[in-house]
């Protein structure tokens, strides 16, 4: 399959990805974040492929915009640096850092002036303290997919912090210190809950969100279908994406490294006790591109005629989900 064919298949996989369809119409940050992040990652992939400085600068700017939309994008800088180091482009300066910092620094200076904390956002501290550290002190049932119990605990703990007389800087410092101490004392629980959270984020089917969006509560058969069919689809995507990581003829090495590292940098920060399938949405474009490359690799092994037949069946089955 030619590169345009891989791109077309990736577009078909993305257009029929169930969890993305569920969350796209909602007024949450993930849809906008997904667009800006995907633009940044694919622009940087093109920059690596063509060794283009202007495209590298554009990718850094887009990543900065993605970080302003959702600060979790800061982790994607690790993927950019890893891919850059693994490419021929490392012979030149990492220009994407310039435009990225030019985009996020004004907001960090604003936070320094207003709160005395030179940071883009304190969401990482909130997640570390409330959902990772304090979450390890309780055994939350895996079946509580809506996270109602941990949300109740977080609300109660947050009210205690709001009643304190600490400044934002002092509060942030105290939270980080307490989080570090709690994690050190309960690291097995942290690892266990993070592993469960990673599975929920990676394999979640958004069945509860989909059920809530229906006018009539779904019956037993509908609830089963809302879990089974999307579950089959995401397992298929993950299987093809893993195969795509080794499809050297379809995607260049540095591109595969960039896509795989970006997926990891999206999923790992979301691995906590409140993990949900919507946290996977920003990684879906990259997963679909790798999945398309994996499908191309499998097709190359099966032969052109049989591959086209299997590809047609796959696309028809995806369109039915």
C-alpha cells in the first residue's frame, strides 16, 4: 500500500472510531485538544521527514497552542525530543523548542505575576496529590466507572484546602511534599491503581457516556452491545497499531517513534484512579495512523488480492459499529 493509501485507511479508521464519535459533540477540552495536538504531531512528523526548519517551527507553535488548551500537552515535548534525537534532523538545532517556549512563556509569566508560581498550570500537582497520592489511600472498586466515590473524597479534601490561609505558592509546595511522602509510603497501591487506570484509559468503551446520551435508558442487550462492539474495535486498532510500530516500509523509523512516543505521553499521565476512555481520545489520530501502517504490513504479507478483500471486509465491519 502506498503512503496515500495508508493515509486514506487511517482516515477511515479515525472516522469510525467509536469513543471519538461519543465525545466529539461534547463541550469538553478533549476535542479541541485533539485537533491542536494532532496538527502539532503530524506537522512535526512532516518536518522530520523533510528535515524542514519552517515546519519544525510550526510544530513547536502548534504544540504550544495545544499546551495552552490542555497543559497535559507538555508531556508531548518528550516525544518530540526522542523522535528528533532518533532522526537525521538532530544535526540541526531543535527549533521547535523556540516557538513552543514563545507560546507558553507569556502564560507562565502571568501565573508567576498573579500567583507567584512560574508554571503553565498546576493541574499536574492536582492530579498527583488528589488522584494519585491520596487515591492510593483508598481501595476504590474497579466497577465504579463514573468515579463517584473518588470524586466525593476529592471534593471533601478540596474544601479543607480552600479553607486554609496558605497562599497559592505555599499550597502548591505543601501538596507536592505531601504527595511525595504519600506515594513513597504507598507505592504498591499507586502502581496497582495506575495500572488499572492505564487499562481503563486504553481499553475503555465509553459505554456509560453513550448510555447517558440516549433518550431512553438502554436495555440489557443494548448495554452489552455498547461494550462488546467498541471493545472489539479498540482491540483491533491496538493490534494493528502495534504491528504498525514495526512497519518500516510504510512509515519511516523516526515517524513511528514519534507516533508511539506521543501515544505513550498521552496515556501515561492519565493513568490514575479516575482514568476514563475520553483521556484516550487525543491519542486516537496517532493510533489510527499506526494501525493503518500495520494493516498495510499485514496486507503485504498476505498478497495484494487477498489483502484488498480483507481490507474491504474490515472497512465494512467498522462502518457497522
